[in-house]
C-alpha cells in the first residue's frame, strides 16, 4: 500500500521545503508535488516532516536487566519520541563482547523491536578494561565499539582498541572518565554540591580522558566519538581536534543543554553520569551546538526501576530516561528561545548521527522511508506516568513544553501515530 504525506514542510538537504512525500513499500518513492490516487493520503499540512530521529546512545537493558527496560518497551518509547533508529550500549548480561553473546541481543531485537535497533559491541571483554573484545567477529552487526559506563583506564588498551577498530572501519565510542579522579562523587563538583554537602565529580575526570583519547586517535587514525560531553573543556578539546582535521566527533544530552547544577533537587531523577554541570558548561555546550563542534544530541536514555531511583542524589542509580522528551524539551528551550534553528536541531538529532554512523537520517527518493512528523504547535505538560518506557525518572517531569511527534514511520510502516493525529499510539 502506498502512502502519501501531503502538504508538509519537509527537511531536505538541511532546509525545510513545502513538499509531498510518497512512500511505496519501504522507500521514499516521490518527493515534491505528488499526485497519486492509489495512495493513502495523510494530511500533514502545518507539520514538519523530518528524517526519523536517530539516537546513538541508549540503554535498552536487555538481555540481563529486563526489570528496568526491554527491547520491546524501549523501542516503543523511541517510536513515541520520533526515533526510527537507536543504538543500545553494551552494559548487558551477557555483555556483547563476542559473536555468541551479541547473538543473544540480536535475537531479541529481531523478535521485539518496533524501530531499527543497531547495537554496540564492547571494547573490552566483559567491559573490564583489559583484554580486547572479539571485535572482528562482531563488526558486521554493530554500529561501533564502546565500554559505556566505564572509561578505559589503560592507555595501551585504548590504543590497541583504536588500532583494531580503525582496521575494521568502525568507530570507538568512548565514555570518558578517569576513575582516580572520582573520589566517590555523584553530582557535579560545583556550587550545589558545596551548599548541600554532597560529594562532587570534578570536570577533569571527563576532559582529561578526552584529551588522552584524542592523542590516541591522532596516532591510530581511528574514528573516535566522545559520549555525553558535559564540560566546557571537553568541548574545546573536540573543537581543536576538528580544526586539525582529526576524525573526532562528540555528542551531548538534552539535560546538559537546558539545565545547570543549581536546578538539581534532592531526588534520584536528577542523578546521571556525567552529572549536570555549571551554567558556564551549559553555555559552552550550547555554543558547541551552534558552531558545529558538537555533532550529535543523544539522550543517554537509561531506565532504572522506581526503587533504584528512590534513594535521593547520594543513593540512587545513575541514569534518567529521555527518548520521549528530547524533542519537545530541546524545541522549547533551544529553538523557541532563538538559540538554535529547527534546521540545526534536526541536523544534530538525525542527519549528522545518520551520516557519522551510517544510519540514514535523510529523506530522499530511493532511500529508506524512516520519517517522523512533528507538530510544533502542540503545547503540553510532560507527565512521566504516560511514558511507554518502563523507566519514569526524568528531571523534566511537570515541565510545560511545545512540540510533539505525531507519527513515526519505519521502513514505510507506521509504527506510532499519536491520538491527537487520529491514531492509537503504537501501531501493532
């Protein structure tokens, strides 16, 4: 069955143009002014039609931790938020450190995912920081290699990993954290920590390892991507590396762009790693989005059980959910405030991650019909009880926002259609 998205503003080559999009089977079959009486027509006038959002940093918790999230629930949350492709991190059981362990995850993805789920393999066996994972036997089924949740502490191990990844043509995607600098901290080592007697995580614990890894990327020629950048120093290091022409990219998360440590409350839903940092850091991150230093906004969607997030800032598990709030929060606080254009926001949420990781992020005749339809006029209040994710810990609960995804199409099939847009939510 053909489908025609009629009269929307379509993101094409970095700009919005008024156009129709004809979808046949799983691809975009027509783009422009299209007339096709045989197609099911969906009126998207007044809406923005964008390449499906791509999140290169999520945690879907399966296999091993299905009490927190599953492939089924996490991919449905992604569809709800307008994501057509997500890349889950490998902190699982078994960790995907060889083809057999990765196969357990791939079987679950094939069975339960409603969006495209492209996993990472680990950098080291069991994410223990020592012996390298079996990268070669996983390379065809992973988007890259990461030990997310653990910084690789040993220089020689990271150099060896980058050398092998470069040989295989895959990126190293690094959680940067120097363990010896953590000192038991759990929020930013800043004003809020001092005022309320909390142990802080210093900025150097992040940027010092970013600096080391950039030197190793220079040496090995590896494609290197920094996870969840949170400090002004990390932004500047990446800026300089790009100026030198190194194959270095980075991401940050929505919460780092719109909050500071002085917005924290004494609740677990404000605790993540790296932590929300100072106003100076936030402003540097926004500038990084504006000038192209930061390539990607990724949610680091990290669901936990309600009990694990109920122990305040000191005792709760690190991690918040983000797939269902990222676009409205960023549209409200970056686009509507004039800090970032909508074109730029879609670029860092879809087009650039698609290009960097070979995941699409484009609306073009002959390409996969992975599309989100966004209603920027919608105004609503975030209510975590309505999430499709099993995780409900978000610092954005109760925020009034604008912008909502109303339709998600994956390979030409509608997987989510909002009730406000004549649908029933997830389309089974």
